[in-house]
C-alpha cells in the first residue's frame, strides 16, 4: 500500500441476521448487491462506504478494492463474509475510508466483487473523487457551434425500459411497498404506470412483467387457468396500445421480462405479441402462448430473431446467459435480437418519488463482457420499479435519439433502438453524444487511416465533467475492455480488424453517462506499387 493512503477499516454490521434456514430459494429472486459511497469526502477527509447484500439465502463472500485513477492498479483491499439467513432481510457492512492529506487528486474507483455460495458472481464499480475536478469535456450547450453536426439532427427522448406492475410482482402502493409484491397482489396495472410516468415527465415507459408470473405464482400454479394467463398478457398489450392512441408525445410499451436468476438471467423482450413460458398446469396446459424452455437462451434468441423481437439484457452478471455451458455467450441470432444492455439500475425496491433513492447498481462489467463476446449493444439505464413510482426513484434514464420532426411512435422508437442511437445517463439533465469520424454512436462502418473520436457532453443544471474516458475493445475476442484515453477527443489509427469504442463521462457529483459504442472495421492501407 502506498504511504499516502490512510484507511480506517472500521467494520460494522448494521442489522441482525437470523441463522440460515432451510427455506427454498425462489428462482426469480436476485442476489441484490449494491455499493454506496459519497463521491467526495467530508471536510475532514472521511468517507463512509456501505455494502448491501440481500435477496437470497446463503453465505456471501465479498472483496472491496480501491483502484488507482488510471488502469486497475489496486491500492487497498478489504474482504469479508456474511451469512444471509432470510431472503427478505439484508446485511449491511460499513467501512470508513479516511483520506490522507497527501492523497493525489483524481477520480479513483471502488470495486466490489461478491458471490453467493460460490456462484452468482456480481461486480459493482463506482467512482470516488479526491481533490478538485481534473477534466472537462467539450460542451453541447449553450454554444451552438460546439455540437457535432449529427447531434443537431436528432431529438432526445428520456424514459425507463424496465418496470413491473400488478400483472406480475410490481405495482406496490407507496407507503406500503418495500420489495417485490406477491404476484398479482397489487391493484395498480399498466395504465396506472403510464399515467404516473407521464405525470413525472418521462417520455416513455415499458412495463416488463415476469413471464412466469402470469399464473399468479412465484412457482408453478397447478390450478392456473391457461386461457386466463394468456388473456392477461394480451390485456396488457391492449392497455399500452389504447394509451398510445389517446396520448401524443408519450410512448407506452408493454412486454415481458423473460427468464429466472438462478442458473439463468433476466432479459426484456420489448415487442413480443406472444407470451413465452415453460410452466404447465395440472392438466398439462401450457401457461403461455408459445413454449420456451427455461434458461435456453440460444433457443430463445433464435425464436426472437425469427419473429423480429427485440431484447435488452437486464442487470447482467458474469455467470448468466449461458449457451452450451458458457456464460455471456455470443450467438448470431442473439446478436441480431439483443439491442441494449442495462449498465445502471436504481434500487428496484425503492419507494422514492422525488428521485432521491441513494442505492444504485452498476453492471458495466457484464455489459463489457457481452460487447467483447461480440454483441452489438447500446447501454441503457433503468429503474426496475416494483413499487408504484415508475421512473421517479432516481434521475437515471435511457436516452433515445429520433430524427428531428419524427413523431415518437412505437415503430420509430424501435427503429432508433435498432440503430443503437441510445445513451445511458444517471442524470436526466445531462447529455452525451459520441462520434467517430463524424459517425454517430451506434453506427458500424469501415475506416482506413486515422480515426477521430469525440465525446461531447452538456448539462442543463450547471454540472461539469470531472472525468471523461474513451474505452476500446474487440468484438469476439472475449477479452477485457480497456481505457484508451482520459480525454474527450482523441485521434488514433487502429490496427486492421474489428474494434469498438465508447465514451463514459463522470460528473462532478459522481453521476455517470455512457454513450453507445461505435463499431469500426479498420481496413489496411492499400499497397502502393
């Protein structure tokens, strides 16, 4: 450890935990892990760091690393174990980091890695600042001369592509909601969610119900009426369509969150007109429109591509979405169907309605692994709301760019997603436009010679960029995404072959934005004879 780091590793467990019980784990429940740390220390250099573990039963092993501003050099490490004896309770671990006066200024990172009973590996990385702001990105506004030409051709719409209602385990009434609801126990449905989101000035909201809860059960309901199960899904689609006919300027979307967490992974299917599932009632009737075997992602991707359905990887972890036993595995069908990857969620069980929720989860590591596997994905940022606060728990949004003058309709919206004209932001008042030789984020193109990369950032509420980093990777390599430069503009000459690049901005309040990547096929220079 370097001498200029003085860290008080005071450890406290903030809640009493019962002993491990023998209750079965429901297979859709997530191993909920989050890391909370103030972006800046207090006046005395102190900074509390809080780790949360919840959602399932088992033994948690965790490791927290303090990483240097550049690269992944570790400066300090903490380790520990906790026993989660009840899925409804959480373990809270508090550390105290005391900065020494000689600590060099910069944006450091705290990386939390945790596993449950040796599986369900999860990783969280959050920035922490020491000293004054060290970097500024070019602004989009108010100077009209600054934005790239491409940015002026688009309108930006902000919303949430991941939430639940009373059709599955969401819609919990505010003041009474502190977690997932018993399936179909809450009275608030899709139309209530769209009205709430519109009133809170979102431009779009997707209600994404768990596909295996339409029988009103966490497990398989042997007494379920198969016709009623299917009817409920189609009722939700009808509610969204009816809402859109009556409301211009707001887009209601209804779909399903497919899969389970244990030996699986959740993904949203954004536009399916069929309910997919694997459960049957006592008479053997399928509780869905179309059968899809549980955790068969290769088969699901093939079905999605054939039907023209579009998908989003929800809160991806490194042990999920396996194909032939390989997690986060690429398939050609999956690459065509999957468009988005959630890089940040606010706390799924928050009941905040003033965007003040302090807990968020970061999935950049999982998204990067999918990009390196070969997927062409834009980053999204959603809220996974289970309480009746759709889009209001925090200021994070998914931003979608539509051409100027094009109305916000389902078809135009999906066209923008397919073009990956998307960025993820933790601050709805901030914007990020990334280009490469004038090509807008989301594009794929051939290049010969130099490549100019530009990240343009703007804030409507006076925030500034403390750090801006351009990252690089190679699709299909299954390696590591690395930082290329810590500045907003760079000119590089890539090696011949396939590459992707994206930008990440960290604001002076710690909130971050991620651009969609650009994918570049670098051509060799022609041979001069």
